[in-house]
C-alpha cells in the first residue's frame, strides 16, 4: 500500500533535504573531521534517507515489511543461538515491550515467544491494519482490467491479470473481515452468517490464504506466458537476420527483460512456500518456522526495498 502522507505540521522529505543541504555551519573545519563527527554525519545521513523512504509512495509498506521479516529471522536465530540472543537483547534494550503475545508463538519450537518475536508480531499487526485499505488499489486495478486489454497486448496475459486481481480481492476482503471481527468491529453473528454458522474466523483466514496462494500462482503463469512471447520475438528476429533483412539490435532491451523476468520469478518463488504453508488445513509445510518465514519475506521484498533505498541517495 502506498503511504504518501506525513504527520500534520511536519515538513516533507523534500523540504527537509533542501533545508539540511543549506544548514552547514561556517565555524566548523570540515577538512579534518574527527571519527565522532564522521559517525554523527553517517547517522544524520541515514536518518534523512530513512525519512525520504518513509515519505515516498509505498515506502512505509516496504520498510515495515523488510523490518518485519528481518525480525522474524533474528527471532529464529535467537532461539537457536545464545550469541545471537545476546545481540538481540541489546538491540531491543531501547524498545518498550508489549504484554500481548502475537500469533507467531506457534512458530517457536518450545512455545515461548522471545521479545524480538513479540516486536515482529506487533509490526505484523500494524501491517495487517494498514492492509485494511488494500481493497482500494485493487478496485482501481480491476476497473482498469475491465476496460479490456490494451491494443497490441496479449489477451492471455490479460486473463491471467484478471484472475490474479480477483484472487487478491478475495484474499483482502476475507482478511479484512477476519481482522475486523477479531477486534470486535464486526459481530459474531455476521461472521457466522457468511461462514456456515461458525462465528470464529479460522476458516475465513484459511480461505484468505488460499486466495493469496492463487494470486501468487498467477505470477508463474504470467512469467511462463511472457517467456513464451519473448522466445517467439527473438526467434523471429533471428530468422530475419538469417534471411539478410535489417533488424534493429535490442541487446539492452533483452537484458532488461531477462533481469526483470528473473527478479519476478525469485519474488514469486519466495512467496509461494509461505502462501502454501498457510493455505493448508493439515499443518502446512513440515518444519516451517520463523526462520523460513523471515527468509522468504526478505528474499521476496529485498529487491523492491533496496531499489527504494537507493532512490533516497
């Protein structure tokens, strides 16, 4: 979800950047900075870049996702490594802990939830709350798809996009209902009415994750179709070259296509086991834990987060 607003009264990221560029003290000799000054400057630059990231469209979502799955990974390492546990406690020394336990307790082998996992659960709930507005961009996407495929575009890819959009709409709608019901916004009677008489939300969550799995699976269909079309284009180009006809060179475009295709494949492959695990009613993937979940989320979101972070330079 895109997050384009800032706190009331706070300057925008652009205004902060312009102000800090002009705010260079005249009486400081910057020719020989001390190690402390260098460290302070590095921290200052990092904070300003983080401010730009959070203020950019989708920046908050990307940051919370990356931070969340990093914490999941650290929580798993904390549970298996005393050295990592010590570092994790130092990291959390400035973080105020909450008394509630997140659902991630089921992913810890001994059932105990360490503080770092509790923080990960807290951020996960924050992300879930932000996704309550996730139906809005999906509505806009579906409206664009209903208009039909654009001239010259592939109809098969259009059908796959429609299926994927419907899957994500189903996922988001069911998750929203479950979250609102779990927090007392929707009544148990309403949940029972749409859930075969069951007032609990476990079954709704299960079908939400199955809809998510369907959406993720559509990425593999899309990538297969894109690879098929690209193969045809390159074969036709090669045939024209063999016949002696002039053909424009597309080496840069081919390289960009290959890079994007493989990036999208890695992202889909990273999300798939997580979606498969939670969409199963028989316990999911054997051995699934916080470590695997954190690794999957980091691999899936790393390219987007890194790209947005580089854009803050």
